[in-house]
C-alpha cells in the first residue's frame, strides 16, 4: 500500500486548494517558521479521524477551518482527502485506489467519505485497523512524542507495541466481549432478583391457592345451607303477613268509629263557644281597666322608691365626705411634721459629707506620690531582671549546644562502626554477585545461540510458507476473478434465456403463437435470425426496431395458419416475412468512404436468411467514427441510410432520427446465438475454475505440511527463557553496581564522619570556657537584684496600707453622698404629698356643701307623696271586685267547654292508638318486605340466585335439618368464612401462571450461565491469542532494537527492552535500557536530548522492521540531533525507504538534502500557505 496524494482545502492556513503527490522514497516538507508546514501533518492526522483538538494544536475543532485574512473571507468548509494505492491488498477492500475524505462545516456539521461515498468514522477506523495507519499510530511521529516515548507518558510505549503486534482488534473484541459479559452478569443479577421475588411470591400463591380451595368448599356448603334456610324464611314471611293483614282490618274499623264520636262532640263544642265569646269580651275589657290602674299604682310606688334611694345615697355621701376631710387633715399635719424633721437631718448630714471630701482629697495625694516611687523602683527591678534573664538564656543555649555536640559526636561514632560493618558485608555479597554474573552471561550466550539457530530455521520455513501463501493468494485472486466473470456470464445467460423463454417485451400475439401447439412450425423471430458484434448492435437494432418482432416463415401458408389462430383466439396481430416471396438480389457498395461500412458486412446470418437481410440492409451504412458536425452535414442522396455506430442517430434522404441511447438497447439482436456463445464461455470458465481450485488445494496441502513443522512454540519458549535470563542478569548487574556504589559511598562517608568528629571537638573547646564566664557574671547579678527587690517590696507595702485607708475613706464618702441624696429625694416626695392633700381637702369641702343642699330638697318631696298613694289603693279594691263577678260567670261556661274538649281528646287518643297500631302493622309488613328483599339481594349477591326462581319451583325440596340448626350452621359457616380474611380466588390461576414463569426464567438463567461461561472462554482465548502475538512481536522488536540501536551508536553499547512483569505481558510496562559507551545512567531520562531522540528512533525503526508501516511521517524529530547523529538518522531513513514511504518535516539542511522530493511551504500572501514542489532526483 502506498500513499499517493494529499488534497487540502480550507484547513487551517491552506485557504486555497493544494495537492501534494507522494512517490516512493523520501519526501521532505520544508519552510520557515510559521509558514504552515506542520499543518500538513495535522491535516493527515485529522483526515484519519483525529478527535483531540490538543493533538491538532487548537482550542476547539471549529478553529481548524481557514479563518480568513485581511484580504480574504473566512472559509465555510475544511476538507482534506488522502488517497492510497491499495496495490498489495493491505486494506480489506476490493478497490485498488482508496480515497478517504473528511469535511467540517462552520455550522458544526461534518462528514466522512470513502471513495466519495458517505460513511462513518468507524468504517474508516475498521478499514485501517492493524495496518499501521491511523491518527495515533506509530506512522506519525512528532518531536514531543519522542519525550512521551522516553517518559512512557500515558503508556505510549505499550500502545506502539500493541499496534505493531496487531492486537488492537483483539482488544476491541475483548472490550466488546467484556461489555457483553457485564450485560450478561447484569441480566443474571436481574434474573436472580426475579427468581427471588418469584420464589417468594410462588410460596405465597401456593398457600393462597390451597386456602382458596378450602374457602370454595366451605362457601359451597354455606350456599346450600343458606338456600335451605331461605325456604324456611319464605314460609315464615307468608304466615306472618297473613296474621298482620287480619289485625290491620280490625283496627281500621275501630278507628272509623272513633272518628264519628269526635265529629259529634266538635259540633256541640262549636255552639257553646259561640255563646261564651261575648262573655269573654266583657271580662277582657274589665281586666284591661283593672290592670291599667294597677300599673299606675306601681309606677307611683316606683317613683317613691327612687326618691328614697336618692335620699339614702345623699346621706351616705355626706358621711363619706366628712370622713375623708377629717382623714386628709390628719395626714397633712403628719406630712408637715416630716418635712420639718427632714430639713434638720439634711443640714447635719451635709456637714459630714464636706468633712469626708476634705479628708479624701488629702489621702489621694499621698497615694499618687507613693505610686510614682513604686514605678521608679519597678523600672530598675525589671531592667535587672531582663539582664539576668538574657544571661540565663545564654547559659542555657551554650549548655544545649554542648549537649547537641556530644550527641552528634556519639551518633557519628556509632555510624562509623555501622559503616565499617555494612561495607564488609557488602564486599562479601559483591564477590558473590561477580560469580553469579559470570555464570549468567555464559548461560545467556548459550541460550542466545540456541535461539538464533531456531530463528534461522523458522525464518527459512516462514519464507517457504510465505511463498506458498503468496501462490495461494495469487491463485485465489485469479479464482475470484474467474468466479466473478463466470457469475456475470451465468447471470447474463440466465437473463437472456428467461427473456427468450418468457418472451418479455414482446406483444401478446407473439407469446400466444410461441406457446400454441396448433402452430407446429414455430419459425424464428427476425431478432433471432441475425447476429452482430456488440459495437454495432445498438445501431442495427434501432434501425430494424419496427420489424424485430416479425416472424420469418418458409411459405405463405405458414403465415396464413398463424393469422387464423390469432383471429380465432382474438389474441391480436402479428407480422411475417415469407422467405419464398423474397427475391435474391446482388448487392454492391455504392459508396467509397473509409469511415462508412455497409451494415451487411457487420452482421452474421445463416444462408437461408441472407436474401431477407440483403433486402432490408442493402443501402444501410454504419459511421465508424464521428466526423465534425456530422449532424449538420447534408442528408445523403438516393436510398442510402447512414447509422451512427453508437446508435445516437440515423439519417436518410428524407430526414433524421436520433436522441439518447437506452441502457438496454442492443440486447434483442441475436439472443439465441448469444446464448450459445455464453454457454461455451461459461463451460470454459468453469473448467478453468476447477483447475484453479485443484491448484489451490495442492498448495494448501503443502502449506499445511510446512506450518505443521513450525517451531514457533519452541522459539517462544527459548525466547521466554532468554528473556528470563536477561532480566535476571540485568537485575544482578544492577545490584552489583548498586553494591559497588554503596561501598564507594561508605568509604567516602567514613572520612566525612572523622572530619565531623574533629570539628565537633574543636567546637566544644571553644564553648566550655564561655559558659563558665557567663555563670560567674550571673552570680554577681543575683546580689544586686535582691537589693532592688527589697526596696520595691518596702514601697509596695506602704502603698498598700495607704491605698486601703484611701479606699475606706472613699467608701465612707460615697455612702454619705448617697445618704444626702436619699434625704433630698424623700423631702421632694413629702412636699408633693402636701400639695396633693391640700388640693383634695378643698375639693371634698365643696362637694359636701352641694350634697347638703340636695338632701334638704329630697326629704320635703317624700312626705307629700304618701297621702296620694292611700287614695289609689281604695279605687283598686272596687275594680277588682267587679272583675271577680264577671270571671265567675265566664269560667262556668268555660268548664262545659273543657269537658267537651276532654271527651274529644279521649276519642282522639283512642283513634290515634288504633292508627299507631295500624302504622306498626304496616311497618312490620314493610319490615317483612325489606327482610324479604334483603334475603333476595343476599341470595343474588352471594350466590347469584333469584328469589323468584325459588318461589316458582313446583316442588319444594326436602330439607332434613331444622330451621334453628340451619341458622346456627349458617352463622358458624359465615363466621368461618369471615375468619379467612381476604381470599384471592384467582390464586390457583395466578399460581399456575407464576410457576410457568418460574420455569421459563429458570431456563433463561441456565442460558445466561452458559453464555457467561462461553464469554469467559472467549476472553481467555482472546487473551491467549493476543499474548502469543504480542510476545512474538515484542521479541522480534527487541532483537531489532538491539541491532538498530548499535547501528546508531556503537557495537559495544548495551541496550534492551524489558517487560516489568513477564508473567502478565499484556498488562506489563515496557522499560527501555540504553547505555551508550562510557555512560551508566540510572534511568533513560538522564540521556541527552540527541541520545533520547536516537533511542526513540531506534525503537520506532525496530517496530517498522517487525511490522512496516505503509508510510512514516517525522515532524521535526531531527531537531535535537547534531551533524554526526543527523547523518546516522538520514542513513537509516534512506535504508528503510526501500520498503516504506517517508515524509519528513524538517529545518535541517542535511536532512533536506538527503530526500528525493521537496515540498516547500511558503506564505506569499500573508496568512495563506502555498506549496511548491522540487524533484531532487531530476537535479541529481
């Protein structure tokens, strides 16, 4: 597979469309900084499906669209196309040329195309899977990726090995299988949950079903007992109803008689009431007059009572006012006395307060003076204390330093002893490591020789296998080609034969004659008579279109017979050429033109049909090639007809005919002849296919025999053992170096310890005299400090005594001040009381005078009213006597009325009693009817039985049980049914359904368990296959890495690739060991930038040796290399370019000079990149 072309339009700085053609060898892309040459690499990454904007050096995907310049508008579309020549069928497609296109629109829409057919990113990813081509494959390397490989950032080394070993598809399959396994486990979990729920519900439903069955039996018994009891109750209802109807008739008669007595008494009562009405009016008038006079007396008495109450109230108020005036006078005198006493007390206490204030000011002055003396003494004392503390701190510091120095000295002595002991131990172990290294190196050399011998034999075997595989692939390609051709011919044969057999496209009359047994001649159609080459079929068929469906018969009688058949059957019309009627004519070409060929010369026809064709085509010519403006040339003269070879037009002396050519035109001529030719071709192709299949079988047998002799397993075992020995040797060597380093460091450390001990002893000699001087000075300061402390204590004691005296005087002063303040407040309160009492006495005296005047007037009015009240009582007695006589007469008549009313009441009570009994009987009848309806409804609701069905039965069933027994039995059964609680009558059906579901889900669980086991086996198979393939690639790359590394450095340099965890190669990290001559770096990161680049380059080319990439792109990878290493870098690229294309983006002149073709990227117009090509092969 070869990368042939890159087309970019609207991507980043490429505003115009540019095309870069790639040939074999090395292509360089050069240009100044910022010209856009790295955008070429970004474009290749992007079209191959890169989704990371970081890898494309953009913040968001929209930024890759050309953003315009000062003079250009921004593009709305970024489009990149990459074309491959699939000449070795590396890509799994039948196309020899594959073009991948990616588009991104500014509105966010995007699309991928494969050979200009819209597709998905997944389709492109699957197409390039395990081919070494991809957005993140090892075929595209940038400078920053060198550091990523060295630092193994994000497992970049492992990703390279996985891609090279072709296990990406296994990882995808494993991921898919793991997803299926996870889904299966989730399904199992859900199934277990369902099984748990169903099992729980199943047990519950089973109990409910049994309970429902018992409930049904009990309810059937209850139903029959209830029906039997209903018969008894129906009989009881009938007898009780007859008894109540008899009582109701008797009571109705008694009620009627009572109503007649009531009517007679009411008529007599009406007459008496009319006579008593006048008497009632007179009594009423007399009662009203008497009552009005009584009311007048009562009003007069009420007024008198009010006056008496007023008189009493005035007397009470007079007494109260006199009391209050006397009481207020007494309290006022007491207040005046208190005010006088308080004024005297205030004068005395004020004098004492003044004396307190004078003494207090004197004590305050003395206290403040003593405080000043105390502060002075305290300042001197603090100064001496501070100096003493500083001196003490210095003493402590020096003592601490001496202790630390002694501890350090002791620790160094101990460390020196340990160092000597460890060094002796390490030297002994180092001697053992030297022996082990020598032994392992011998074993590694022996294992390496065995491994290389096995590899050489396997390579020879693989070479033979590859030859046979190539032969098989070649034969298969030829077989596929022949098979496709045979299928095409067979399809064409089947289609043509179907058209002939079914006469598709022919009139109904033609199909009728072909299938009619009455026309035994079965002559051919004209379209089957002639045959011509495919180039001329369309022209000939278009010219003869009108007669293609004519039958060609021998005699006129044959045509007559066919016409009669069509006429009798009413199946349309048909046309016939009669050979007997066609004369033989001599044809000769009347036109001498090298581009015109007679139509008779290009057809093939049997001799018997030649005269017919000569008549039809004698003046017809075919235009072999089209002349300029052929349609505009004059029409031919005479009877000549000119046909365009491709059928586009025909012309004769009368006019033109032409237009577009249909897809199926030219397929009707010579169908029968064409079938014969196709049958021969198909037979020849099938014979060739059988021959190719035999050859493939032979080659496959030889290939299988060779593959069975493969020593891959033994090589893998030898490689594994070799890797194990190498890892063990490296591990021992590493420990050997570590121990040697430790011994050297220990010797150096021992000297350092001795130097430090001497320094510590010198420091002790300096510090010890200093601490003695500080202690002497400290003892002298102690005496001075005590003297100042005594003076300070003396002043403090005097100040304490004086302060106590001052505080006592201050307390007495404030107490006296509060006492004076309280006397002033009490004096103000008493003066306020004096004003209040005087004001109230004046107000009460005024009220007393008014009360005494009112009291005099009220007493005079009460004496005059007593005489009038005596006269009014005399008149009231006379009125009451006349009223008494009228009422006596009135109540006599009223007694007669009451007696009649009592009789009416008695009659009515009797009638109401009868009506009440009648109502009770009706209620009982209604209750009976309700009970009957209740029985009816209960029978209908509980048992779906209609009461009328029981009543209409001709014979009442025989009931053996008594009614009381049935009542007790029904009550007992009803109670038992109620005690059952809620019953699921559908539990049996639900149980059967749930049990069926349980069995189904249990089967599903078994299927899921089988699926899980199958998936686990698939994962193991994938891991085993991937591990074998990975280890084969790893060992191959490792061998290649050692060779390539030494070719880039020196033959004596050591390097290796190591799996950190050989037991888990698919998960293990890959360490790179690189030790150029004269260096022993502890890690690869300690190498220089150029050494890192060459190491990464060695690894990449080792991968290319194991699995060559179709093309390789290096983006400024050579930047860290010096001139010497540049030559090595260019030489290895030149060697590898024989098998792969190399595209190098570089600034280095040597690199550029070593390439075959240079594409220069420039910015003639600011912001727009353009490409200029230079072929150095022409220059060379």
